[in-house]
C-alpha cells in the first residue's frame, strides 16, 4: 500500500488550484463559488453554455479542474463534454459533473464519455476541499 500519493495530494496548496465553475443557475453558482473561495481555490465562474465555451477557449488550458453543471455539459448530445474530451489542450483537465439525485442516468453517461467524477448538490465544504485530489502533479 503506497500512502505517498495521498500525502502529496494532502500537501497541495488549494490557493494554487484554478477551477472553472460552470452553472446556469445563478443562485447555485454563487453558493458554489462562495464555498470554493472558502476553500481558497482560484475560481472563474460562468453561467451559460456560450460563456463556458468562450472561457474554455481562453482560460481553459490554465484550469486545473472544470466543475460544471450536468445540463451545461450534457445538452445537445453532450456537445460541451465531447468538445472538452476532443480538444488536446483541455482533455487532460478533470471534469467534475455537478448533479442532483434525479439526474443519475445522464451523469453516468457523462462519466462514460470522459468526466472524472461527479458531486451531488447540495454541495458541502468538505467535498469541495477534497477536489485537490483530482489535480495531477
């Protein structure tokens, strides 16, 4: 059993991790943004598919994690998620789906397409503070 990997992840400074947060619901986005900032992450937040696409093209390659609401990722036959998985500069960035308990089947489809993980809303500080485990050295 190699615990060295866990030690490395626990030593990652959250203030150095850049997260692209994408959520079409302004209240939910603001709540998640507050929790992420409370964990000391650097966060860029967007509220629409158009803004997400533009930000992915400009800021995306500098992001360590993409945290996106399931409907933004999976609408139009998962167009946005497929775009991320195809783009060489984006495909290595872990995509974490924000979902609700009633969106299980579409979330599983997102995981099959290439998302790294998912979180079920409502989110909690502890869940978000552990996002650093998805960051590669």
